[in-house]
């Protein structure tokens, strides 16, 4: 046999070997595997679940209800498997996961949602539920020696030590946007890695430093125990600003509205269960984070207000003003939060262009209300169980009572609100038209701080007769107070007085607005 013929024979043999191998593989997958698959089907069982919903969240204790066994149990009744996808509070990645369909739902604070959507350039989600609002779980702390009031932070040397891209950062922005701090430097944020790290900074700091330390529970309670430490502002003193919401992918809402409703109802029932169970939320939070002590868990729970069904109806504008109390509608909350982000230059422009109703979907709760949903009723049967008349009520801020002279004197000053100079007609107490708009803006600011009293301090230039100047200052303060009263600010919340005329500058002719609170 020639050498060429031998080579051809080898090639043919190799080709046949390859063909036989391919045939064996094809037989295995095309013949054998279907038989095995059929065998598995014949000897297995059908899943009890008809749907899976994936919700992305971080480990914040306020989301403990989402992770609870009660929540999973409620969804099992709806044949839905719940999968919680945990992350490190990376809101940008969370929104991208929602857009890409990696998860169907997720949780955000409203400010973090606005920031993430602005960065992405679009909002592929809609808010379907308000989960909670922090009511003391976040706080701005300081040492009395260095910072007596917010005005001591009005310095290029001052700064806020905080965790970036967190409720702590937004609380600091609330301070910066509402209080008169024009001399606070551009590098006013000093970043730390978590609330515990902020507490460590505070513990090691010089007491005379012009520093504010922004943290969350349980570290707030620990910081209060440091000698000379004080709370400048905590989230119990503000309203409708640090709010957690549940969002869903817009296409998912459109294609699977019943599944979204099932999640909302399951959450509502779970939250109702823990609200009415002895040691409910404290026990839940401890089981969710075993590192917390009993006192630590209580501090966390005391600082979070989990929203009930009627409060969600109010936030989504589904009940009248009387039933809603002083709760803000979703549209107004988004508007207020957007104002803060713009004023503190966290955003350069409004990514929603004022179209705030485009960011939330009220139909889920509207249908629940029409169907007389009650979280205590675990069966979706028309005409069975409680109706809406005995839902847990709307929790409102305590009404500020009238103070005596001594009580006004004992108020702890918080700081001066950032209000542009109020103009008056020359030598009179008549408010200029341009300043009336500023006073209406002041009223809106006061609504964000429902626990603060307002001291209106009239001022006049130190020119001419001192007694006449004092009378003019008092008259201007009273004129401003009367205007705010007509705009709806309770008179018992305000006090007018005159400051000593110490300056000849034109700016000394205005009015100063100082807020104070009953001492902790």
C-alpha cells in the first residue's frame, strides 16, 4: 500500500470516529434524556407555586417585614414564592436590576429613588406602597461644647460626618436646605463607612470641633450616652422626608397587576400581624438581626413608623382631608424631597420635570379600598370579614400646645431658618409683595418641622430714636406673625419679639426666624 493510501485511510477512520461520537451524544440528548425527563415527571409532583416574585432590598431593619415568615406565609396562600435579593444598598444597581428584569420589585427611600433615576436617565419603576417613615431612627448629633445650635455649623471649618448615599446623608441635606448656613464650606460632607464608623469618629473627636455626626439606631442611643453629646435634630422632628417605598417594574405592573396586589396585601397583613402581636415588631427585628440586644431592638422599633393600610390610602390621596390628618400626599412628599435635593445641589435639575404623579401608581390601593380590604382578613372572599371602617387609624403629629412665658424661655434653640430678607415699606411694618411669597415658602418649611415652635424676631437699623426703632421692630415681627397666621400657621406656635438695634446696615431692617423645641 502506498503512503498516500495509508494517510487517506487514517483520515477516513478519524472521520467515522467523530461521526459515531456525535451520534452517541445526539442519541443521549435526543432519546435518552427525554425518557429520563418523562420518568422524573411521572414520579415527581407539581409545584405548589404558580408564580415567583423577587424583591431587592438591603438589611435595614425597617424591611424586616418583607423578610418575615409571616410575609412568605401570606404569599404562599396566593401560590406565590417570595425571593428576597439582598444587596449593599447600591441604589443605582438596584434600579438597573429592576429595569433589566432581574427582579420585579424593590425598596427605596424616595430620595434615593430620585437620585438613582436621575443618574439612569429614566424611571423604569413606579411606587406602589409606602412601607415606613423614620421617626427618630436617624439623628444629627453633636457635642454641646462645639455646636450649641445649627448656627454654630455656619463656618467653613464645620462639617457633617455621615454615610454617603444613605438616609443619614439626606437628613444632613434637610439641615443644610432649611437652616441659614451660608458660610458652610463646599466640602461639608465628610464620608464614613457606616453608622458605626460615624459613632467611632464622634467618640474620638475633640469636643470643641464644629462637627455634626449623622447616624442611625442603635448607634444614636449609644451616642447619647457620650458626655456632652446632644441631639441637634432627629427624624422624629420632621415629616414626610425620610420615607421608604416599595416599587415595581412598570411592565410588571402592566402585565401582572394581580401579582403586585398580592404582594401589597401580603405585606399589609404581615405588618398588621406584628403590630398587634405582643412584642411583635421588637421580636421581629431581633430575629431579623440577632446581633441586636433587647434595648437595641426597642430603640430601632421606636424610631420607625411602619405604615398601615389607612395611612397608605391617605398617602395615595384616596381618603378625604379629615381622614388623612396631617399626612402628606405622595405628590407633595416627592415635591418636597426634590426641592431639598435641588437646593443642596445633589441634583442639577428635576429629572421628573415636575410630573411627580408619574412616579407612583395608586390603582392597587384604590382597588383594595373598593373591595373593602382589611389586613386582619386573610381570605379574599367578597362580603366576608371586616371592612374599612375599623382599619387602624392615621397617626398624626402631636398638636403643639400654647406655652407660658417660662416655657417659651426654656425652649432649646435649634437654629435660624433660611429665609430671604423680608422687605417692608420704608419706615413701616407693611410687608412688601415680593416678601409675601417668601413667607408662604416659610409656612411650607414649618410643615416639614411640625414639632418646632417659631420665634419671630423683628429688627430695625440702629439709626435715630432707639425707642422708635424698638417699636418698629416689634411692629414688623407682629405683622409677619399675623400674615403667617392668616396663611394657617397656628398662633400658639409663634411668638413675636424685637431684637436690640445693633447695626446700621440695610439687612438689619428685616426679621429673623428661629425655631426651638421643648428640651428632650
